[in-house]
């Protein structure tokens, strides 16, 4: 005889159970500790009777010695740990079998975040009052914290910082009145498929450079379709000056803008800085990243200098 534990994911629609789970649920007496288990209406519709009982794992393990017992587990009922301890206490314990009724797909935990954000927006006074504008400082702060962990090579911290940044995206999607997180995801999926015809269509691109050329050509066609009047339309002018200059130069030079336009930019130090940006671009370097690396190096040198004076 056996104790069969059927597990399900709360992130998969109730009733969508594996064939193995349906077989298990029809193989013996089905019990659960949760009167509001999301699977109950669907099991009742399928003619599977489920009894709600106290979660006494020791008693159920003893019962399973004489007959098959099916336990419909809740997501956090801790039943398996208690059942394992109870089985170890018996001279002839029953077989304990786990049957997954549904599995989380990649990305399923994002649904948890969406649900938590939904509740915060409804119940938390601070979250309820936020707008796109009030959230901007947090979006920038979290973005820079992600950048810092990458620069430091602190990948365990990167996981946490990416979560903080993801929260900002989900938060903005929840605040929005004209779209939601599904619209955001749908838009980026469509864009990725459209800009990767070498993966999702019959275009051939064997090198990273060919992929990049295709990407830029598709972006240009998209801008034209949107009625963009300039190849610089869409460049965010609020970004840091070095990265802004680099993006402007990159866009313009790809479109064949004459070099003389850049040579006449600014006066004095501004012209020298802009020329340095162009030189970095020509060398295949990111001027923002290069200057940040120099700044970190200077910081470390100052720290070493301070230590010598102690």
C-alpha cells in the first residue's frame, strides 16, 4: 500500500493536471487539509471526491499501511516533511510516492511578483499613491545598482538587484491606466521576434556583425514606419552626457553623417570631450564604461593613499 502525494503549482491554472496525477487521484481515497484548495471544484466536476481533514501526517502514514491514500498537497502545508518523519518511526512504512500534478514553467515566479504588486497597490498606502513620475528616482537608482554589481563582478548581489529593477518595471505596469504587464511583455516579445528574423524567419545571419546590421536596418524601418523625422528620434536626451554623445555619434555615423559635423561641435573642453567620445567609439570602446573604470581605479588609489596615512 502507498501514500501518494499529489503536488500542484499555484501558478498553473487549476484543473490542468498531468495524466499521471489524474490516475493517482482516481486510485484511492483522496484527502486534503485545505478546504479552499483551487483544485477542488475541478476534481468535483470530474467526479473525484475529496475529503478535507486535519493535516495529521502520522495518522495518514499509518492508514496508508493498509490502503492507498492520496494526499492533495497545498503549496505550503509542510506535509512531506512530517510524513517522512512519521514513516521513519514505523517498522514497515508504506511507500510514499510524489506525483507532480503541474509544473512551474520558466518565468512562473514572475506571476507571484505580479500578484504581490497587485495587493500592494490595493492595500499599501505608500504604494497606492505612487505615480510614474514619483517612481522615476527609484528606477534610476535600481538601474545604477545593477550596473555597480556587474562592474564589481558581484553576481550573487546581481540577482537581488535585478529583482529590485524588475519590481520597478512591474510597478510602472501596474500604475499605468492604458496597459498592463501582459501588454508590456507582448510588446517586447513581438519586437524580439521581429528583430531576429535569422531565428524566427528565413533570414540568414552567421555572425554577430550580420545580426547587428540586420537589427539596425529593422530599427530604421520601424522608425520610418512611425513617421520619425530624424535618425536621432528616440535617443533619450536625459541620459548621462558621455553615453548620450556616444549614442548620437553611433546613430549619425551609421547613417553616413559627414565627419565634419562632429569636428565642429562645442568649444574648448566640451569639444575635447566630444572628440574623446568619437575616438573611443572608433576604437570599439564604450566611453561611459571607460570613464567609470577610470573613476573606480582613482577611488581605489585614494583608498590606498588613505590607508598609508593611518
